[in-house]
């Protein structure tokens, strides 16, 4: 969670950029420079992720396979996922959520933990909580997916989802949010999803703050 928080705060500190192919390759080569400090490599990974190009994605992918240490590998995996998110957003012409990368899977499905939030500063009523879970069960069934477990409070609803490898996790979650909002806009459009861990209660407020602040930038 510490590394996730560090990466997200850094990622939100600057906008997407543009570089030529030659500049992108030069930036990517810095990841394998043994004289570059680890903090410098973290910055390079973040910059590459924000180029939202296939070439940048490939540079990050190379480093994921041969990282300097475990922490940099986790940072690189998150950069790879963010770069992929940008590419998918560009191709689909729609925003996707924050996707981070370990919960394993079951059969041909990957396990994800997602959180959805009430619109603005509102809270979920018990009726709305039930509605969200009911709609997500229906949407998951349509996408050969499963709501494995759930937990909730007034300011969030968390769900553990099993989603096939050939189905985009964003498609399932965004379809669920859209179905809920057909009955009145009460679910926030942005969400949190990870396949690394299920956050505990002490981490949830920070996640909500990060997701809501990302929407304001």
C-alpha cells in the first residue's frame, strides 16, 4: 500500500507528455543505467507511463522483466498498468480507472478488489448499497464474471471480483456503475481497483481521498 500511495501521488503531480521515438528510447535506456539512482528510475517510469504510447509501454515492459529490486519492480508494474490504462482510454475514447497490480485468481479468472463511491459528498443508503450489489451481480454474469465477496460502509462499497482474462476489468466495473446510475446518478464515475491486496479500514480513507482528488485535477 505504501508503494501504491507513493506512485499515485507522484503520478498525479504532472500531466501527460509527448516525446519523439528517439527520445522515448533514450528515456527507456536510462532504466538500465547502473549509475542512475533508484529515485531517478522511478521518475523515468512515471514519465514513460504518461507518454501513453506503445513504444513507451514496451520500454517499461522490458524493465519489469529485469528490475533492480522488488520495490522498483512493483513501481514498474504500476507504471505499466497506468500506461496501458492511458492507451485503452485513447483507443476506447473514454476514461478508465486506476488499475494497480497479486490477489491471484481462480481458474481462468483474475481476482480484483474494487471500490465504488457515492456521488459528490453524499453517502450510500442501505437501499442503494443493495442496488449496487444487485446490479454488479447482473453485470458480472453478463461478462462471465463473479462477485465473490463484498464489504461496505456509507462512503464506499467494496467488492472482490473474479473476471476472465479476456475481459477488461474496466468494462465490468464501468458497466456496473452505469447500470446503477440509470436509476438516478448516485455512484461516482471514478473508482479504485487493484489485484494486489484488499485494503484494511485504516487505508480506505486515504484511497477515497486520492480518487476524489484525482477527479479535481
